[in-house]
C-alpha cells in the first residue's frame, strides 16, 4: 500500500484527486491543508461523499484511517516526520494567481518558494531508500514572456509576474535536488484548470460562470482575443495519478495543445447558462490585466511521448458539466 501526502488536499484540484484516490484500496491518503473542512465543502460539496472517511492524522492509527487530515499550515508541521511516513508527496498547496502575486510578491515568495524548499529539505533528510517521490504542481507562467507557440519544455524561462518567477524558482530547486541528492520528482506545468469543484476559484471559467449566475454579466479583461489552453479537472486527476509512478528530469506540460480565445469560453458559458435561464448575460470589457500574456498555450507532445494521459480540448459539453455543478450548488454562491 502506498501512502500519499497531498498538500492543499482540500482545494479544487486536491479534493478532486482524493475523490478518485480513496476508491483504490492500494492508496492511503493524508491531507495537509490549513483550510477548514467547512470552508472546503463550501467550495466543493462533493467532499461530503467521502467526509465520513476522514479522521485526524495519527501515524500509529493511520492504517485504520482511509483519509488522514492535518489541519495546519504547511510550514507549521513536522515535515521531516511526514516525509519519512509517506511514499509520495503531491504538492498542490500554493498561491495560484498572477494578480495576487503582483499585489503581494512577498506572500507569493513565502507561499511558493519557501514552502516548496521546506518540503525538498524534508525529503533530502530522509535515508535514500526511504525518500518519498515528489510531484510538483507548476504552471506555464514561467514561460509567459515567450513568443514562440505552442510553448514547449525546451523554451527558456521568461516569467512576466512574480507568480511565474516563483514557479520557475521552485522548478530550478527541484532540478538541483534531483541532480545533487537523487530526488525522485516530476514537475507538471498545468494549463488553466476548470471543472466541478471550483466554486471558490477565481480562474477564468469559474469566474465567468459565477458572475453569470450572480450578476448576469461576464467581465472580460482586454479584448477577449487572448488565447489560452484549458484542462478539465478529471483529466488532470488522471495525470497526477500517472505522475506518482514517474521520476523525470525535466518539466512536462499538461495541456490539450488546442488554443482557445477567452471570448469563445465566454460564449460557451453563456450558451450553457442559457439552457436553464432566459436572462441575458452581458459581456463587459475592462482594461487588460498587468502580467497577463496575450497568447499562452503549450504542446502536449512530451506528455504523449511519455505515455501520459491525453488531455481533452475544452468543449461545450465540459463547460456544461461545470455549469451544472455551479447551478446545483448556487445556494452556496448566494450564501
């Protein structure tokens, strides 16, 4: 049985991952998250389906707990002990936004670089034959300043924001630890993630759906012709499970490879909402955001060459699945 520690395990990605992992008898999961269960459920009510499986993490009793929970900040726990007690660490906890990093670069440094370094040090201190493997959630933000598309793993690091710089720094530390200390690690560069469970997210799709329901309008920053790649949460979960059994010396882009305009996403959201409501939804344009790349999409070729999961392009059906989740839980949005 493999013991898996998921930092940020109550967040959008983490809770969806654990919803899948707990179904397998060969995984024992520990969640490390400073967010309370009540806050997490308010963002992803699907947690209620496995809430009864969660107990306070206890090393001695862990074999009896399907899911152990540590309700603390990552930097306040004994990471040395946790690293020794787990076979895999999936590090999802982070500041995840470009704009928050511009508003508070120090917070971004502490949440991303310092926290990741602490985990790397904990792994390094383990005996070589007991070191857990490490799966790191990075981003395409380190490459946002490039102008050659689709982005590939061979391009130089050119961040446009402190967030991109922090993810690039983490990647560099991980690669240094792979080289210097034989760390077993995989770096995954996520594209824009969407899907059920994202009530509390401020990402493009989640924000558009939430604003459509609450305000009957969608705010588009800039022209809306900006190009992005989008990854449905179920596909990402499958990639994370795949990555637990890998150790790669270079980052891997997690993407569909299909560029999609922000305006097209807005049209899909409006169409999906329109199946339930006749209310007109307006698109309101505001100035483009600082640090926001005009074009940002990647090639999935490396992922496919490694035998990884194929990512589905964003589609009306997947957007409808996400809208359905929001509408089923709109009482939480209104509350």
